[in-house]
C-alpha cells in the first residue's frame, strides 16, 4: 500500500489500483484538496464520463451516433446540456457549489481544463436527462440492509450496488471510497468518483445509510429538476442523525424525477425503502423564476463565449487565499460556510 499526501490531513491511499480518499475541512478546502490529489480523475469524470452517458442516452432511443467522429455535434450537445443543468443551480446548496469551486480552482492550477459548469453537469446532469427521457438509466441497482444475527460485528450492515454508464470503463477506473470530514454535519464514507460532490450511496458516523436507485415513471417534471438525487443523497448522509430525520429530508425535498431511496439506521436498528415520486409536476414558483432567468444567459454563452462565464467566476464573492496553520498550500475561506452564506454581499454563486 502506498500513500500520497499534499497536506497533513488530506491524502489518497492506493491498493491494487483502487483508492481511498480522505478529505477534511470546509467545503472549498475539501474540494480544493480533491482537485489537487486527483486532477486527472476529475478531468476524466467531467469529460469522458458524460460523453459515455450521452452515448447511452442515444442508444436508449435507438440512435447510434459516433460523437467522437463529430466533435462539432458533441460540443453543441454538451453546451446545451450544460445550459439546462446550470439553470437549476440556484436550488443547489451553496456548500456543494463551494466544493465544486475548490475542485475547479485546483484542477486549473494543475493545467486541467475543468470548469464549474463541467462539475455541475456531472453532479446534476443525470436528473435533467432522465426528466426528458423516462427509462434512460438501466434498472440494475440494488440495496439491502442486514441487522441482528445475520452478520458479525457492527449492529447494522448496509450494502448498495449501482449501475452507471460503463463504456470505456471511466467510472470503474476512477471509483473509490471517499471519507469527507466536514466542519459541519456528519463525517461519512461514500462510494463515488473524483468530481462527484453528490453520491449514490454513503454511511455516516451516526449509523445512517442512504442509497438511491432508479424508478421509472411518466410522472416526471421536465428540465426544472432541482438539486437531483445524488446531491440529495449526500445531504441526507451528511446531516441526518437518525432514520426518521433522513426520511423527512427526502420527503421535504423538491423532487422532479422518481427515485427509490433505501435508508438504514444501524443504531435503531431499522430501515425504510422510499418510493419517491416527483414532488410536483409543476416546480415551486421560486425555483421556476430562478430557472426561467438562466437559459437565455447560457444560450448567449454558447454563441458568444466569455472566459469569465465559461469558468463560472462568482461575481460577488471575493476569494480569500490563505493558508490554514499547519496545512501548507490548502486555501480556505475564513469564517466557514455560515458566515459566507449570511454575507449580504454574496447572495449566490454567479456562474454566468
């Protein structure tokens, strides 16, 4: 086993080509460390993996188009998808946007062309695609939880297996266990890949596990999809302290695409399977107003590119580059996310 580390409490352990990523600190700090430690993985997951996903999408409607042989068509499809996904960004918690910002900055410092829109599309693009194409994703995921005498050791054993687009093996190459230890919320372990702020499954230190599966239904709200199931799963694992709290978070979320959620609580011990349909076929008025104000800006960016818009620079947030004592080279934002979110000078992250 070998270890690579760029700071005292950020590191990657690698064994048999599979990696274990440990991250600690505030949202931007964790994202920056992930970008520094696995920049090539973030780049592959934001470039090759989405292309594979679109291939599967086209195959699902009976069309086999070699987008690699037609870069103009791929660039157009990718730009349109980014525009549709980015229009939902106001519904994504600021801390998750900050984590993406940290990854974006670190990757660019190391010469990898990764933008905020790339990361946002990786984390929320599946939701937009399935909202307009029911049955796009294969239903091969499954989860279960075991309690009592069925196993040795801990009081509960959750397990999840999920299916993702597999062409050219990008996800299988880059998948790893991640252990974020945030300054707020629960430390947890998740199965994901570099660039993924959202997670398909995770388990926190309170013993609460959340995993997500596909549920096909025509009762789907198109395009205005909110934060999506990967980021919602991350939110539950990070903040839920017991089973009913996690169930309540999913019930109260603005859901646009039907999903199955398995939640388990090893301390209870108890588990629940939620068949979560779209919360409503019409989006909340606030979300709709946000959404309608965004696509026009995005379409202008496609035909009139701007370096600032492409990078997604926050126009109203001043980045403070500083070094945390004992952790050389890891930027952080003094005051934490609560202070940042409460600052009247920066009500949102403006991606353009």
